[in-house]
């Protein structure tokens, strides 16, 4: 049995948290089974290989900060934080205000992410809670001043929730952007689920992108693209970015390139950038310095997004 197979067998039935926190212990157990308990180089390589297979940014942040204020004790345990949306709804209205550090946001309302470090659409979360915590706050007088981006890896569950709302005569707020993530062709079915939701705005977070992909963009208002960051980042080919830029232009979808990632390439060659995440667009080719938003995101100051 080769080392890759041994690693996979050692990870069976373990949660993400257990794999991340016990990666060195797992590597040492495998080394012991090979009779190589003193091979520190092998143990280090296996520890890194185990960690590299679990690249979820939200999981990594939770493992580092778990138990501190605002973070669950474990990434695998569904933890509710009622009241957080109410507090965010009360935050400052940024419509029409300049953002010197992020000029592409000038004139926009505040853009607030929901579920950027988790997924509120876990099966363990009841629809009644989502209605009270998310829908009611987003549609409230204070919440209507902002744009909210609800990101999920479970758009089929979001569609179930939308249908549950419809049965009760509850509208999907116009300022609640329904969004899902893509990293490869494997997850294209998510786009079709997303399109069924009654949201006025639908968005795709194509980050990190791991391969060239053709996306059915009809009905998609906004696409955000990025390469992977971190110690185990996969290459991000600029040809993929040019291709998606052109797909968006043809479909009338706003295109937003967030970063080139830690391992950008062009014509098969790595590109050396100073910014560790490839997030400084002054280092990018001019043809990729694009951070667009749908025209409908902009609104007169003092008017709610739902008006």
C-alpha cells in the first residue's frame, strides 16, 4: 500500500476539525505502521500533504479562532448566533460615500456578506430561524439600506427555503443577493439550482478557480473570480480569467476579478508578484483590471434598495 493510500485510509471517518488538528498525529501513526517512526522528513511531508487536502478558508480560520468571541468552538458543530444580523442591519449606510481604500465600492450601499465563514443553510438550521434572522433583518427599514450577499455551497437548500417562504406569501427581498460558489466543472449543477430562486440578483463566487470552465451565465447578474491563496494554493491560469471575462461580457454579467492568487501562471510559466494573494491589481495585466458591479446595485442616496 503506497503512502497516498495510507493517508486516505487514515482520514476515513474523521471530521474536518479532527483532520486539521490531528494532522501530525495521523502522520506519525502512518510512519509507525511503516516502521519509520524516526523519519522526521517523511512525517513532515505527510503532515503537509494531509493539510493540503483540506483547503477550506473558513475551516482554517475557525480552527485558529474557535471558541473566541463570534466563532464556534468547532467548525463541524452548527452554532447559531441570533442577533448578529440585527446588529449588522443597524450599521452605517455607506451609499454615496467614498471608500479611499476600495474605490471600486464608491457610490454603492454597504455590501454585507452572510455565511462567508460558514453556511447558514445546513440541514440542522430551521427555516423559521433563517426567516427571522436573515429575511426579517434584510427587509427591515435599517437592513434595506444595504446590499446583502448570501453565499452558500447548498443552493438546492436555498431553493427549498425560498419555496418555504413563498408558501407563506413572503417575498425574497430585492436587496438579498442569492449566491453560490464554484471551483470547477464538478459543481456546475449549483448554477441551475441558483437560477430557480426568486432573488432579483444572483451571483457566482468563482473562487478559487481550479480549471477552465464554461458557465451558463443567463440570469446571473454578477460573477466574482479569484485564484487560490495560502501555502497549498493550486495554479491559476490567466487564460481562465480572460475566458470568463469574455463569457461575462457576452452574457451581460458584471465581472469582478478579486485576486490572482498565490500561484498565477501565464503560458505555462509562473508569474512572480509582490502581493502574497495576487490582490494588487497594479501588478496585473491592464486587460484584467476589472471590478464591475451590476448597474442596479447603485441607487440614489437616502432610498432603500427595496424602493
